[in-house]
C-alpha cells in the first residue's frame, strides 16, 4: 500500500506544469528527505511515455491513400512526417516526446542521485542500491535519447558526431546543457551502468524498478547497439543467469497455452495483461503507445514482405496477434495472401521499450552467433521459439544453424517477435552499414498512396525539435 501511495503522488507531480526546455517540475515541489521518498520517485509516471512518433518510421509499415489521410487526421501531421521520413517532423508549438520524456525523467532521477545518500534514514547499503538504480535509469534515458538525436555509434566518427546533452543536475533554472559527442554520451552511459549494476538488488517487486537482471541486460543492450558484440556477452550472460534463478513465475508467456484455433486467451492475472505490457516478460517496464490504435482502423498495414517472414513456420503462433484487414480474423493456420491487407492487433500498439526477456534472449543469441558460440545461440533461440510455436516445430532450421546464416536467422526471429512494436527502428540504425544486412534497405520505402519515400542515412537521426532550439539557439541542428 505504501508503494501505491508513493506511486500516486509521483504520478500527480508531473501534471503540475512545466517551465523550461527540460519539461520538468516547477520550483516549489517538496524536497524528499527519507529513503522511502527517494525510492518512491522511481515509480513516477514520468518514467512511462505515450504518443511517440518513431514507431511510424519503422520499415514494416505501409498504407494506402485513405490510410495516409486518416493518419493525418487522427494521428497528426508529426506522425505523417515521421512516417515519410521528412527532414522536419515537429512544429515549433509541438512537444516532441522523444526528447521531452527522457529529459523530464532525468530531472526525477537526478533528484534521487544527488540526494539519496544524504537521506535521513536507511542504511548505507539501502541508499547505495537506490542510488545505483537511479543511475541506471539516468543512463538508459540518455541511451534512448541518443537513438533519436545522435548518429548511430561509429568508432571512426564518434568523437566528432554530435549527440545529446548529458544532464546530471535536477534544476529548473540551469540551461547550460551543451550537445555532447556520441563518444562522450556512450562513455557516460557505460560508466554509469558499469559502476552501478553490481549494487542493484537481485529482484524487486515492481516491474517499473530496475533489478540486477534488468541492469545487466541494459548494459549488454548498450554494447549491442554499439556493435561491440563480444563485450555484450558477459552482461547478457549474467542477466540470463540471474533471470533464471529469480523468476519463480517463469521467463516467457507460453503461446501454446494461450492460443487455441487461432484465438487468444489471456491469463487472468492482471500482471499478465498484455495490453498493459505488465507481464512476466517485462523486466523493466517502459511502455509507449501509438495513437490512434491500428485496431479497426485503416491507417497503417503490414508490408507483405514483413508478413512473409512468419510463413517460414506454418504454425507460428505469433500470427494470432495479427489480423486481416478485410476479414478481421487472424491469419494463423492459413496461407499467406499477398493481396490481403494485414494489420496489427490491439496488443501490438502498446509495447515495452525498456527490457523484456524475449528481447534479452534475441540480442544475446545474435551476439553469440557473431562471436562463434553457435550452439549456445541455437539453444537460446529454441528456448524462446518453444513458447511461440507448437511442440516439435521450434528447432532452428539446419541451414540456418551456423555462420552468417545463424546471425541472419537471429535477426529474422527478432522481426517476427517484434513486428509492430516500433523496435525495428533500433535495428535499422544499428545495421545500416552492416555488410550482412544491406539487402534490408530495399524495404526502407514508405508510400502515402501516391508517392514513394526512401529512408536516407541522414534521417536515421531526427532534427532537434524547434521548441528545443527556441530555448537553445546555440545548438547546432542535425543535418
């Protein structure tokens, strides 16, 4: 009950108003004093976000003219601009969630980082655990922000490429936050995480809190995004080791027990409600929701090339989360129709961009495949697939079980697992120059029903929102 009260209080605070470019609480908010107050700040709803536009930029989306016009009316001009990968997405009078939400979250966690060790109560060990968790969250917020406003990590140019500011103070008046380089930002992120992860608790009772498993997964994810696959092995390995030892409720939802005749029966436990992304697969809950929903609408469809990936396994149970636009029923168990308009089910419009167990397994499997640990990669893939395909169908095909083919299969499995969740944006950035995946760029084409638009390397990076540039005219905007 104590945590529910703290959660409610921190949910209300961000609604009090915002006063500057960081979009943070105004001066006058009560300063926390006890460790419970600092701990309670980590439940704040400012750490959960909605209405981002980046999922519209993912390659699997397509639409016709009617859908594009509906998108403009219902989702807004910024969503359309993002979908078409335009240079300028936001107007000056618009907020940009991709910038504002991490920045406002940094305010909250900086209150914790800068004050918890002086809390009036609690042991040094308890204070250090809360401090470490706040530093992990702060680092992850910088990491997310960098995926939109900094270039993909390239060791050859990282010391020159501009990224995002590094924010370590909780102030509504300080505005001296210059843009730092990609090298600076990733160096900060890694230092924060490496110094903190060992002090996290083994397990916490709430999915919005960072425990040790999620912390190691976060650290591995940063190395993975940097293309440092060998360095990612150790934190990913520790994440899975602690996950297996502490997850009494299991690691994955088992679609075999949830799906019957193409229909989904969700677990009755509220914690497992997939529409809230609050289930046993959520290791660190950080959700986004696309608005308006795809369900029952004619906004965005799934590209046929993306749908085809499911039909390498005839009975892939993940097909039950997709519907045919015309028929309104799941294509599970049927045949693929290139002329059908398939769309995402309701569960695919809300997703966790924090840390989940399937994503941990798939990132780790790719790293293992890239570094010569092929049998371990196959074992991880099959452990996940056994919860996604019927019994006897989970095996990785022999022709995809080694070498570059296994690396590619790992990514294909990520695409099948994450279709419609907006997560392919991270892969599009990460793999832009990867020689194994140059053929993917053939799919980086969107249409408004009249013209086609192709993603350029420049637009792997969003321009700084006009509202932010108004506060910081000294910022050099992205090209």
